[in-house]
C-alpha cells in the first residue's frame, strides 16, 4: 500500500503545466523562425511591397490565437527577429528585426484590446493585419534619419501602404479561418 500523498494538480508549480507552457513558447519561437526562413526562400520579384505579410501575418496571428500567453505574437516575432540576425538568409535591412519586434508588440496590444470588445476571430485578425502597415511607417520614419536604400518606396509612398494593408488583412483573414477551424476540431 502506498502512503505517499498525491501531488496537488492545482498548484502553479505542477510539472506538467510548466512543461506544456515551455513547449508552447518553444513552438511559438519556432513558428517565428520558420516564417523568416519561408520569407527568405519564397522571394519572387513581383515588386509588391508587403507580399510576405500574407504568410507572416497568417503564421503570427494563428500562433497568437492558439496560445494561452497574452503576449504570444511578441514571442513569435522574437523568434523571427532572432532568425533575421542569422547570416546567409539574404536580409540586408539592419532594422528589419526591430520592425518585427515592434510588430509583435503592436499585434498583442491590438489583439487584447479588440478581444475585450468582441470575440469574433475575423475582426481580431483583421485588426492585427492592419498592424502589418507598421512596417512602411517605420521604414518611412527611419528614412528621415538614415540614408539607406528603401526599395519599397521606389514606386511612391501610397503604394507600399496599400499593398501592406491588403496583404496584412488577407493574412489575418487566413489566420482567422485556421483558428476557427482548429477550435471547432478541439
């Protein structure tokens, strides 16, 4: 007969919960890293600024929507920023990692503030897709202080804002569909 006390499952120090949260953080970091690797491999010369938002926003918003962490997009974008610093991927913008970290923070802020108002996934994903527009805003702000080539603005200022908005919203809507599909299955 075993006389040992059973472990309390309501404790915050329960090893299973700690392991699952750690695995979730590692998975979100891996999603962010995979998004950057896909970004580097799927470069097509279409001359559409922000086209990578379709995939990147879809991955980040899906990761954030399935996460228990209130700052899941920041964790995912931190994985992206770390991967952007890896040599050999072909990224030459030194501020791109800062872009993605700011993007993750903005997505988390928008996600939590909009989630308080409504729980509809497509509204939340659309709002976070709007955050993709922060990239041309940040680049335009940096072009005032630094002289570096900004290829996205070669066709004007309005075009990059419009294409980032369209691709960010499309990526957010894809993520909303994936999130609702995954939540219906579980």
